[in-house]
């Protein structure tokens, strides 16, 4: 006799249904069902124990993988490391790693087969932007990152909610051959993606720190070169007092000054201002310095000098880059002064009796037009007169209300303090600008060159 119990059946030996043996052979169906349920539960428990152990091994592997990639600070090596470990972690045959770049994702590393070189953001489906909900199946490679792959899985590498990259693995290997990835595989890869995001961020920060350090070294080197370009010692000319000063708004600047003596004994003063600030302006200063010194020996202080300089700067400078320049030549014996002004702030000449004269521009800044022409002008530098050449960082020094120090204030300051020794005069000028700015940061490079013709037989200027 056969009796169905639960999902199975029990076969009883043939006997008289009314006999004692038949009655003893009839076991309660509930008892047999319980035995079968226990058997099934033991099987489920064994499977769950296996899965728990497997998950533990998997999490331990994830932890070790995370430690390994977090110690890598070289980006190119890290891209390869992340991909290799992701493929190994999921027993995949192939994979690709993409990093966010511009409006999409750029291939950084591939293993096991071909991968498309880039993926526009709009082509990345929901699988590349967010995780799966419970019960959903992993999405496939519907945008074709791995050509020829039968199965693919993609997870984003997120940093602060923004995708920094994509991890793609394809064709999972198992005992039954190549197959699809499970939801658990996706969760594993997603956890790995979080670790990869931290490692990538650390590597990027390390790279930025190295780049910043490199730029700081280069800027310091540029500052040293610029300090060498500016004169550290001014020539001594009998009957004249000269002083020069420069303070860049940044580590390097676009202001330039020089004081030199020509072969004929004449004294030359120059102040120039390159448009812009920082490294590009500093490079233009270096170009101006070498070209001016070379051409000055060839032409002297003439209009031809600025015309040649203008063409030279125009050939070498970037568009919209120009230089304003004021060049002064003085005959020490006579006080005769000749000057060329290429769009620079007018020099200010304060005479002993308080009279003022301005050394006005006689042409456009250097580097604007190839056919620019320049006009040379002359003045008489009387005894006791003070000449001030400056950059617009002085007159454009701004107060918190937005007012500028201006040429008028500078003229009044020079008139009031013209009897001070030039170094003291410069210190007072800087202090006047600082007090006027009342804590506002220096917006532009500041340069001043001062010259005084002494009085014959007079005592030294006030200190």
C-alpha cells in the first residue's frame, strides 16, 4: 500500500487492513511530514552556512583588495590595479575601467578583450548611474562597452554622489561555463566601487599636491630670476641721488625698472608695466629686459629704439598682451632730460620752487600695432628737482570705498615731501598708500624710481 505524505510517499507492506501488523505499520502522516521538513531545513541550513562562509570570505577579500588599492597613489597604476582586482573578485573573463572626463567617460584600462574608447554621459543607462532595487536583475551592457561580451555588469564609482568613473566586468565564469552576473555580484562590485572611489580620490589629491609643490618651486625660481633682472645696486652719479623700489602683487609680477649708465656717461632710467600678472607677465618682463639692453646699445634713447622694441614684442607676445614703458635719459653735467613714453603713466617732475611738469605719453604701448611711432621730448632738470617714475599700482591703489589714490594725491605728496632723502620719500609714499587702502589687498604690482638733482654746494637732503 502506498500513502502520500507531504511532498513524498510511504510504501507499506501488503497486509490485512484489520490486522495488528497493518495498524502498527500506519504511522501518523504528521510525523513523517515533520521528518521531511527537518531534512529540508537541514539542507537549507547547510546552504546558508555555506553562503555565510562564502560571504565572509568575499568580504575579507574585499577588505584586502581595498587595502591594496588604497596604498597606490600612482593614477595609471591604480586604474590597472582596480580593474584587475574587480575582474578577479567576480571571476569575470574581461573588464574595463572608465574615468569621468569632460562630458562623458574615458577608457583608462581594459583587460581580457576590446573595450570602446569613450562613453558619452547620455549613453550611460540607469545601470551606470544608480544601484538596483531589491529583487531586480543586474542590467546588461546595453551601451556596448565590451564588444562581443555575452553578459556584462556595470557599476558607478561615486564621489560625493557624482560619478567619477565606471567599472565594467563581462562574462562571469562558473562550473557551468560562462553565465550572467547575479544581484549579489552587483552588490559586491558596488562595495568594491566605493573602495575604488576613495583610492582614486586619494590618488588625485596626491597628484594635486605634487603639482602644487612643483608649481610653487617653479614660481620661486621665477621670482629669483626676476629679482636678478631688477637691479640690486644702482649706479652712482655725481650730483644725483637715485632710488628704485618694486613690490609685486604676487610672487612674480609684470612691473620692471632699471637704472644704468651709458658709455657716454649719460644716466638712463626706465619703468615698464606688462599687462596682466603672474608667470606670463614675468616672462614678458624677461623678454623686455634682454631686448631693451641689447637695442639700447645699438640705437641709444631715440624713437627708433621703441619702434624696434614694439615690433619685437609684437612678434613674441600673445594676443592682447602689451607693455607700457617710460624711458628717460639724463646728461649729468647739464641736467638735460630726454624721454620716450609708450603709453605709460606720465612721469612727475617736481621743481625746487614747487612747479610741476608731466612726462606725457608720446605713443601707444608696445605690442599693440606693428606701425606704431613714438615722439621724443625734452626737459631741463633744474637743481633740486625731483623726478618720479611709477607704475599704475601706485595711483590705482584703492580704498575700501573704491576710490583710487590717483595722480593728484601723488603730486601733492611729492610736493610736500620733496626735500626728504629719496629712500625716506619712498617709504613715506608706500605708507601713504597703505593708509589710503586701509587693509584692502594690493591689487597690482607697485614700482617707483626716484631721482633728484642736487643743489650746487647745498647740504644733503633731510633724512
